[in-house]
C-alpha cells in the first residue's frame, strides 16, 4: 500500500513538473503585463515540434549523417529548442500583442487575440504537417532504478530535477537581478516605470523570452515522456496549467510552481483511486473549493485599490 | 406608429422565413444556417451581458449551453418519444408542439441554477480569478456529463429529431425556425429590459468600479447573482435549441472551443453592445459557412482575420454603442425597449 502510494507520488511529481513549467511561463507574462497569454499552451506544442525536427535532423533522418551520440543530441536539442521557441513567443508579442497595447485597447481584446493566435498555431501546424501524428525519437536509453518495489526511470528523475532547477533559476532572476527588479517594477506600476528610464519594451521582450523558453523546455520534456506529437496536444494541458497558476496565485512564480505540483498530484491521485473519467470532475472541484476559500490563490496577496 | 415598426418588421421577417422554408425555396442546409444564426445570437447576447455589460471575463459559457442542451433533450425525448433509454413516451406525442417551449424553458432554468456555480464564488473573486472559475466550471460540467452513463456519457445523446417529427405531426410547419425566432426575440427583449432597469444601472456601475458601486449602496452580490443566472439561463435555452436543431449532443462539442466561439462573437461585436453582438453573431456564422470549402485552411483564416480586425478596430465592430447611436436618424423610425 505504502509502495503504491510512493510510486503514485513519483508519477504525480513528474506530471506536476509539466504543469509547473508551463504555469511558470503563464505567470511570468501575467505578472508583468496582466495579460493571460492563452497561446502559451500552443507554444509548448510548437516547442515539442521544434525539438522533434532538431533531434530528427541531428539523428540523421533527413539525409544528414548522424555523427553524434544520443546524449549529445539531447544536450544540443534542449538549448536550440529553447532559443527557437522563444523566437516564436517574441514574434507573437511583436506582431500581435504590442500593436494592441500601443493603441490602448481593452485588456480583454489582447486576451482574445492570444486565443486566436493559439488557434492559428494549432491549425497552421495541422495544415503544414498533416494530421498524422509524429513519433518523437528516442535519444537516451531508458534506465530503470528499483528501490524496494518502487520503480524510477532516469527520465522521471530528469524531468522533476529540471522543473525544480528552472524554478530556482527563475526565482534568482526575478529576485536578485536588475532585469528581474524591472519586471517586478512594471508589474507594480506600469506608468511610473518608463518615467524612471527603464526600457519597458525590452523588459517585456525579455519576459516573453523567459516564458517561451520555459514552454519550449516543457515541450521537450513532455515529448520525451509521452513520445507522440499531435497539433492539439498543447491546448488542454495549457488551459490546465493556467488554472494551476491561478490556484497558486497568478503573478507569483512560487505560486505557479506550487500550483502545478498540486494539480499534478490531485490528478494522479484521483486516477489512482477512482475511475479515470472522474479526473477532471474531482480535480477541478477541489481547485474550485481552494479558490472559494482563498480567492487570491495560495500565494496571492489581496490588492488594495484606490477609488 | 413608431411603436409598431419593430414588431411588424419582426413578424414580416418570421413569416417570410417560414414561408420560404414551407415552399422549399431555401433548402435544409440554408435553413440550418439561419437556425444557427438565431442560436448564436442568443449565445452572444447572453454572454455579452456578463462580459460586456458587467465587465467580468467569463470563458465557460459552453458549460451552461451544455446543461440546457442536455436537460431539455432528455426531457423532450423522455416525454414525447419512444426511446430505448426511457421507454414509452410519458405524455402523448401530440402534445410535443405545446410542450416543447416549456421543455426549453425548464432547460434554461436548470442552466440558470448551474450558473450559481459561478455566481456564488463571484461574490469574493473577480477578474482573472473569476475567469478561472468559469473555465473550471466548464470542465466540471462536461466531466460530470461524461460520467453519467444513463444519458450516453461520452457517446452523446440522440433522439431529438423524433421530437421534431412528433411536432410536425401536429402541424406541418417549420417548427424549429418558429421557436428559434421566438426565443431569440424574447432573449433580446429580456436583456434589453434588464439593462434599462434599476438592476441594469447596477450592472453598469459594477463594470465601472465595483468597490465604488458597493459604497454607493448598490447590492453588488445580488446583482451579480441575478446577472449570472439570467446569462446562463439564456445560454441554456440556446443549448436546448442547438440540441434540437442538430438532433444529437455530445459533451465534447461543448468544450472550451465552443466557449471561445462565444467569446469571439462578443468581442467582435463590441463589449456591451446588443446590436454589436447580433451583428457579430450573424457575421461569424456566415463566415464559418462561406469559408467551408477551404476546409482546414478555414481554421487558420478565421483567427487570422479576427486578429487583423482587432488590430484595426480594437474596440470591435460597434464599440459599446448601439445601432441607434451610430445612425441617430433611425430613432425616428423605431422604438425598441
């Protein structure tokens, strides 16, 4: 009994890591711009596809000779994917969000634009690559460690460690560096910050780079763990990660990190003890309860408003 | 005379539509598009009440549509037709024509009660936290429907076409066009009257500043409760009409994509403008059908088109104005309360 619980907990940590990584991207952009970037889930999908193409290229599937061993391919794929995915994210910001922001459009119109951008990414992918699903190549051999009757793969450990590590890095950037301070400042007062000589657009682009590279990372890890890619894979996990971010208290990266793991643990535990079709029902009811009891999320602070 | 212009226009429109359908001038395909237009008008105006007028961001409208669709379909199938799930009809099928609007309204009431799922948390939360609650509510409703095996679960629920056939046994007229039209006009009137009532002023006050409104003795909780329930109730009626038009409902067709569609219609039309929502619903439905030959390209073209519209007109087609604000001369010809 205890072993099953431990095994499930490990699975939940892995599943929660994806949510956490995606929620971190959501919360970064939200914290700075107060914009729900609904295209974020689809950027994860784009990240997974970019990783697929890079790794297939390096493994010699498009006529290029394969001269690298699997681990080196993985080590190259991760940074390249993060860079290319953040290019996609920044392009989205430049083309779709920034003009609207300049015009002073209502915040919700930007949200709708983000939703539409997500649809374009999904269906554009379907149009370009066709409906057949892609099989993500295996780059490293699976190693299974056994502790008592609990099985752990190297991939699982890698995913959980990556999520924790990227949280620490982000936390450092936000709290200790100058750019992080500028990000917090913009979130605090968007109008006073440019007056202090802080280049607001640069900071926003940097935010998108950070958020989208997190999405790219989540895309690779997700594709490594569940190696079937399809254009709609990002949608549902994106929405759920957003809910996780809000339950943690959106705008605070500790909240996103914790919220992702909470949602992961709830989902896996529900599946472990109930029929799997009850997953959404129970998971979201619990989240709804959390939000009803603590309306600003776990780490959120109630804001005072001037009238 | 001014008072009667709009009713006369509506009656003429309805009789023309029904006449065209009756003499088979327009085929079933075009009839379905017209029906969808009416249903989409109900959906967008009802969502506009919450998102446009009250300034909340509800993205789970499809959940309420689903409740209305399921409740009214189950009731009408159980009451008026012989089905494998519910056995012999509980009432004589001849009553279908009279019972159908009642069934729709019961579906709407059920959806309004589900609206409490969102309305009660909205007392303490707002903005994006409320947006999340609506998304979660949508997931919860869909997931609950999937888990009730008696009504088909994930397989969906069908048999509503037989209700239509039962209605046509009474009188051979295009019933769906009649009911969609009546409920569409009814819901527009309800929303219009609600917004010009004292409650409507409270809704406007909540949009502008909730705290200030509360200080000025607006009972914000009560107004939110009523507004959410009206909005979700009308969505439920739209759902019932949708289910009976298609003849088949599936929980998957009420997911967040459907909510997104409703959101697009509201923001395309302009927040807080009833005529904007109506125009956007018509334009959007037409756009979906006209671009159908493009197949998958359609789903890239439509979002792209919408993004471009947003870039050039970031306040939607109508902004927050009504038709009579843009063309003041129209006021001479009609009066619509």
